[in-house]
C-alpha cells in the first residue's frame, strides 16, 4: 500500500498560495538552493509516483520535461516518476518526450485510494491545494513535507483545509538548508 505525501513550499507565515491562489514566494528567495536540491534528489529516489491537479500539471509541464530544466539536478528524477493528473476537462496529459500522465477524471478520493493500492512506495502531491484538501478531508494523506521559506506575505491560502477539525501531526524530521529554507516532515496521525 502506497503512502501519500503532500509536499508544499510555504511562507514563514504558513501560506502555500497568495490571495490570488498563486505561489510566487520562491521567486523572492536570494541565493542558491543547492543543499535543498541535493536533499530533494535523495528523497525523490524513494518516490514512485506523483499526483497533480490540472493547474499544477500545466505549470510543471511547461518546465520539467523541457530543455529549460536541463540544469536542474532533480529534473531526471521528476521526469521519471509515474504521473497522475486529476482533471475533468483534460483529455490527455503529455509529458514532453516522456510517457504521458494518466488522467484521473472521476472521483478524486476513489482514484487516490486506487493509486495507493497499486503503488508500493511513496506518492507525492505537489501544489494542487484543492486536491490536497480533498485528500486531507478523506483521511488519505499519510505525511506532510513543508519547505518553509524566509518570506512573509501576511495573507493567502494555507496547506490544510480551513474549517476542518485540527489535524494532529507527529514530527519526523526538521532540517535547515541554504537560502534560509527549513524542511519539516510530519506523519499525519491515524486518528485525524
């Protein structure tokens, strides 16, 4: 049975998107992120699949499977992942010269349960806040990896669904990296 891990980049004040539902904080970071990239590369070796919402898919496909990502050390690992795109509008999800993503157009929770039953290891969800909210609400998220950035925006959209009962997290690790980045890894309690 696979484990669903939600990995989000967040501001220091806890927002995964600004008030326009976009994440632009990464563009404000000064200096390189080589240490984080190396850690991500090592972690990606343990990841078997990724799930994306349609909007995040559109952003990713414009960069990762293209020549623009050639200098990125994590690009080959990302491009090698089995990919599922959750969308009711898309009919295909090409991934450059790599195998196309599988379109999941039905019930998202039923689909993630099926994917978790088919994958033995880790499944990562990046971005895709609406999709992750549905998975949190259904109790399908097993772990959260938050990369906290030294940026404060004052307002925006958080990682966890608003209006839900508190989600109990158990800290698995906390690491600091270059450019003032901190990665927090939590297990999501079974008693959510």
